[in-house]
C-alpha cells in the first residue's frame, strides 16, 4: 500500500505541478500557448503521469479499505468514499489537462476561432484544471482526517502516524477556499511532508503488525455478521 501511495504522490505532483509549472507562463495567454506547443512531448509525459496517478490512487484507496475495515467498517467505508471521489476529481483534472492542447491544436474543428480566442479558451481550461485539482485536494484532506483517525484507533500501526495524518488532512481542507489554501501552502506542505513521508516509509519498510491486525480483525468479525 505504501508503494502505491508513494507512486501516486510522485506521478500526480510531477504532472500537475512540475510539468504545468514549467509550461504555463503566468499572466500571458499567448506565451503560454507558445510554451504548450513548444513543449508538446513534456506535456504528454505530464498527462500520462496524471493518469497513472489516478490508477495508483484508486489501488491505494482499495487496499486501505481492505486493511482498515477491521478497525471500524463504517469509517473505513466512508474514507473509501472520500478517496474514490478524490480519484474521480483527479480524473476530471486530467481530462481538463488535455483541454489547452486540444484547443491549440484543434485543426479544422476550431479553425473558425481567431488565435487570441483559442489562446484565451486554453487559459480558461487551465484555470478549470486548477479548480478541479483544488477540489481534489479538499476531498483528499477529508480522506486524510478519516484515515488518520482509523490509524490512531488501530493496534497495528503507530498512533503518531494517525495524528500527523489528521493534521495533514486539516491543512488540505483549507483549499476549500483556494486563496486561503494558497496562502497557507508552506505550512500545509510541511504538515504533508511530516505525515505522508513517514507513513509511506513505515508501510514500505516495516508494514503493519500482522499479529495485531489478525487480533483486531478477529475481534471485529462478530460485528460484521
């Protein structure tokens, strides 16, 4: 599970943050359009990276539910719901990621649009991509809070990982007001690093305590009948 979490974070951040950060020229639709067309290969690498992020995230959410349903099945199911909504918003953001390139290389289907209008439309789609990504972060924040609480209540992972993940989640939820989330981003990024990196490291290197997981699963079994 930790491997999928690490892969999701790396691929999503690369496509959505690193690649777009290199291509987009803030405040200029014309320069951004030229940058998109001049970095087409990098753009497609970023798009593929975003799609892979959705796949890795879906696998991660499913595995987390399977692992933590013995702790509290209803909360684990609720966390899975928020996780799948996050995956859905990631997919929407990936679709909008395609928009600017499709508009700028629209060919005959968009030939009636003047260049300035096509560039402006591409910028609108980029902004929609950003808003979709912000919504993705908010739902991810709710997932982190629920997942952190489940980790805290579990007996097979260190409780401190759950506490840190809940704090991390509260940070991502601030993106419900994008201006607030952006202003607090250095603190949110710090909380994310302190929570998500140790969790990934623990899951990859140490994993869960199998005996305690079996004990908690056995104790929860009568409640699921």
